[in-house]
C-alpha cells in the first residue's frame, strides 16, 4: 500500500499533471420500486416447505476457542444439500446466541472452510456467541475455489442470488430445530458482498433481531448492470430490523457520500435503531479491534448481553 515518486530532468508536460477525473454513480438519485413491484420480486424467493433431513457430517474439537460442527440439510432447490459450519463457543453455555454469516466474495475463491480460517468473523465464537456459516451456492465446498463458473447474464445472476437467499432461509430453518441455539434471537453479519447485498437478504429473511453490515454500500461497478429484482437498493427501504453499518471512511470502491450513505439512509429501521460508524481505512477499516468493539456493543444492545436475552430471560 503506497505510491512511487519520480524526479525529472526536464519539466513535465502540463497534460500529465492535470486532475484525473472519474465517474461514480450517485445512488442518492435512484428511486426504489413500488411496494406492488417489490411484493412481486419477493415472491421469487419463496419456496415450498419440505423436510430438512439434517445430519451432522463432522465435528472438530481442535480449536481452544470453539467447537466446529459441519452439518448438512436439504436445499430448497434442485435436490441439493446445503453444507453449513456451526462454530459453538466454549466461553459460554447453551442455549447460545447465534449470528448467521454472509461473507465477502473471497468465499467464492475458497475451496473449503479451511481456506477461510483467518476470516475476521470468527472472532464471534471466541467472544462467546455462536456463528453459522453456510456454504452458499457457488462458495466453499459447494463450488468455490474455481470449481463452478461465475454466473453471467442477468437471469443467471438473479437465479444465483435467489439460491443464496434460499440457503440463508434454510439455515435459519435449521437453527430453529436446535435446542442449544436461541433461534428466536438471531443476528445477521455480512462482510463486503455480504453487506452490500445485506438489504436484499434481510428484507426477504426477516427472522433476525438485528443486522451488522461490515464494508457495505451500493457498488456501481456491478449493481448498475444487474436485474432490478436482484438489486439491493430496491430492498433496502423494506429493511425495518435494527442495523449497524461499519465502513472505512476512505473506501475507494464504496464512497461514503454516493454509496454508503444512500444505503444507510434507505434502511427503514427507526433512526434510533440504526447507526453508521466510519473508521479510518479503505474498503476494510484498519483497526479490527474497533470493528469488534462496535459490533459486540451493538449485539449486546439488541440480542442482550451474553447469558441473557434482550427480553431478560
């Protein structure tokens, strides 16, 4: 991270020293779809009830901070099974508060959860809350690591997003079957792509008590070419769940004024139930400890301190 300097024997031509401009789309001027159209979009994500047929595939006790269970259950589409990694904290007792995680695009390039062992979200089980990380369609063990070609074309992009949202919904269905999880007291955590599309995920799946978006916003490099039924700005005004956004104030990909604030402003949670935190850094803030502090404080407020639910039980 840096830049190079140069010295010249002769003056540099003026055309080389002028300002370099660049166009960035300003999402503040975009109008989300009507309620009627939104209900049509939402119907695309519905699926018929079916048995989960869940199973425990493996258990890993090697980490001193958590126990990892790899589980599977029936997907809502195509006769497939969803693989999910559940990290249960050793620092607290069941029933655990739990957070469902949607990672960044790096999960599409990772062949398994082992490739993501340094992911920042894994601070959660070490701090006392469970986290479940599904292998969403096209990621990790379900096509990550270059095994599956990326979706191309508006219909393929839409279909892949529908599958990922359905994977999230089925994951919540699965958590509701576990006695050791507070399934009615869940949080959502999204990083980068998981935060950019967080409004879409969480306006469809509404069983979360609170949401945390790390490095989210509206990204003009791909969202402008995606179909409206898969575009987060049409879903953000329907998100009424308390939400925390944490961003780098110097994010070159998601500028504060044209990408971050438009998402934050559209979220429909009450003003006192949403917060936008700007920290030093680019797309990812420099100080992860500060990110963790803000996140834990927010989860304590909306899920309740560890060992106690928000409703006091």
